[in-house]
């Protein structure tokens, strides 16, 4: 596992140990490894959906896992649009019939086309 090798080869091992002991992101990683599941974007999205603090921890862990090649890179701005749609539909189920098709057939394809031409940005996702 590339992440384990990076931990072992760290220039400041005490920093790694402190992160592993005290970080909520490391706790998510530990629980994932202990359960025998492989970390995936879908798994981290599920964790992130459980609350704001959890979202920040899951996003940080995602960044670490992508940086070390444990998870494949993905366009996080496109994923943010999909997560926002899911949250909005949970809060306002009366708009599901209107919003879901609009986002799936208009917003997401437009965002994907823009992302294919140039790196997507937070402003573009908003």
C-alpha cells in the first residue's frame, strides 16, 4: 500500500504518529481498514453526507488517498454538484420531479463539457 510506505518513509515520524492518534480523518481510515472494506469515493461520500465535520474529515482523507495513489483522482467539483443535488432533494422532496431531471440533463452535462475543456473550478461548480 503506497500510503503505508509513505507513513514509514516520512521525514517526521512523530507528526505521522500524532496524525494517526488524533485525527478524525485517521479514525475514518482506521475504521475502514478494520472493517476490511477498501476505501472508495462512494464510501467517503457516504461518510461525508453524515455531517459537516465528517464531510471535512472525509474530504481531507480523500485528498491524502488520492495524493498517494490509493484512490483514483476524480473531478471533485462535479462530485460536489451531485452531492449538493442529493442534499437538496432530501431537504425538499417536493422538488424532486423538477430538479433531478434538470440537473442530470442540463447542469451536469454542461459541467462535464466545461471540465473536459479545462480544469473545473469552484466558481464553475457553484
